[in-house]
């Protein structure tokens, strides 16, 4: 009886220690965004864009979804520098992964098309 109890306890303990795969790869998203808002400037904006692109690449490498808003932010960066086609591509990607953002992304796509 005691042996059965020990085996059951160990099985429950090991099952409780199992880790789950993260849904997203955020990397340094929060830190880089904070730096952008706090410091501003061209160098920080480039770091923000590089951080977002790195999140996309690492998400693909780890086979996890790109976090919500990353493609939208990349689209906005492209829209600000008048790369309307690039912006639309990123807005479409955001919309494909997160259908709940469709209305918002459609509005941004409409702005990008009107701007270009």
C-alpha cells in the first residue's frame, strides 16, 4: 500500500512539473517600446523596428504565433516612411493571424491605399 502511494505521489508530482510551450515569443518587446517612447529619436526607432523583426524571426523559428500587434506595428513603421505596399503587407499579415483585428487593419489598409 505504501509503495502504491509513493508511485502515485511521484506521478502526480512529475505531471505538475511539466512546462507548457509559450504561445508567443515576445523577446524584448516591452523594453524596446519603452525606450522608443522615453528617448525617441531615429536610433531608437531603428532599434524598435529591429526588435520587431527579430520577434517575427524567432517566432517563426520556434513555430509559435507572432504576438498580437507586432505586424501592425511594423506596418505602421512602413506607413510612416511612405512604404505603403510594405505597410499593407504587414497589416494583411496581422489581419490573417488575428481576425479580431480585421476592422482596425482594414481601416489602416484603406489609409495606406489613399496615401499611396
